[in-house]
């Protein structure tokens, strides 16, 4: 598996709490270029979604370097994080 993550920026490189992740399978015929193109597609979906959640005030920063997102409508069997929390 490979994918992309949108997280809160902190002083530590890639160290902030995760807001959303998208995952894709690595297939037998993948090249570096084809895999990068598919990851880019995921990035183009999850980055605007994270910004939308932030603007809508649905992101809650909690103790322990974590983020909760309300009303994500992400199905339980999805490989996208976070799950819907109430």
C-alpha cells in the first residue's frame, strides 16, 4: 500500500496529527511514474477535503497529538482515515 496524508504542520517534519489519509494499492505493473500519478490523484481529493473540514469548524484538536473530525461520512470499511465520530 501507498498513499498520501494531510496532517497539521508542526516543527517536526511530518510530525503533526493526521487529519485525513488516502491509500492506494501498489500493483504488479506499477512504475515510479504511474504510482506517483495515482498518489497525486488521492492528494487532489484529500487536501481540499481537509481544508473544507477546517473551514467548516469540524476539526477538533485533542490531547495526545491527535485530531478528531466530526461528520466525515467515511464508511467503516473504507481505507480513508479518520472514521466518522460524533
